[in-house]
C-alpha cells in the first residue's frame, strides 16, 4: 500500500483479515469485533493497549438520542468536565476523552474544549492509543477534535473518539489537521 493512499476502516479490516486477525464482514464499520482484531494485531507486535483505550473500546456504539432527550451515557461523559452539560447536543469529544482517561486512573484536563488536550501530558510520536488533537475548520479558529489514535498510514489516522457522526466510533482523519499527539509521562 502506498503511504499517500487514504485508508478507510474497510481497508484496515481487509488488512487485519489477510493477517488472520479479523473474521467478520468487511463493512467499513469499526465495531467491537474490528477493535478486538486490532488489539490482537497490536499485541502480536508487542504493543499492549493503554488502559484508557480499553475503556474507550467498551463505549463503541454509544450515540446521541435524536430530539430533546439526551443519552444518559453522554451526560456521564460531561460529568468529567467543568461544563457538566445536560444535553448531548453539545461538542462532547473532550468529555469522552476525559471520561476514558479518568476511568483508567489518570487525571484528564476536565475541560470540554478539544484543544485543552494540546498541552496535556507529554508530546509523543504516533503510538497506539495516543491522544490525538486535530484542528477543525479554520486552524486559527481554536476549534478542534480529540480522540485516540488507533492506526496510521501516511496522511491518514484512524481515530476512536466520541462525537463522530453523533456517536463513539472510529473515523479516519487527515494527518495535515493533526496538531499534537500526547501520552502520559
């Protein structure tokens, strides 16, 4: 595979299947079976998933509730920030990361802003499960997105995060929007 070729969940599933780690349908949906296959692949390489990523994996599929009702679990994520949102109609990617980090026994930023993670812990190169902070929209706007990096190929990073298509899932992001990767010291 060329380094500049965009990678999709479907391509990752096919790669994992070709190496005997994934046995499900190649459907471009990063669910628990794809995550388990990626974890097995990483373990085979000697990489153990960090504890916050294990917490995040258990949340795959949590999604917003349409209409005025809010998804209780997303409100629980918000309890890990000073925002304490009572609606799932707010940006909640940082709330999700704070939830995962806190439950894993680390201290998060407790800030609902995605870019608050830009100075958390220590900078790192790509690592399985590293906290990845991205710009969103105009890079000077201060808006961002944050989640856990689970795969990188060239200019594409697969990110397990909250508030992606209104749910906890894995989507691919372009590395040119990446601001920093962080890891606890």
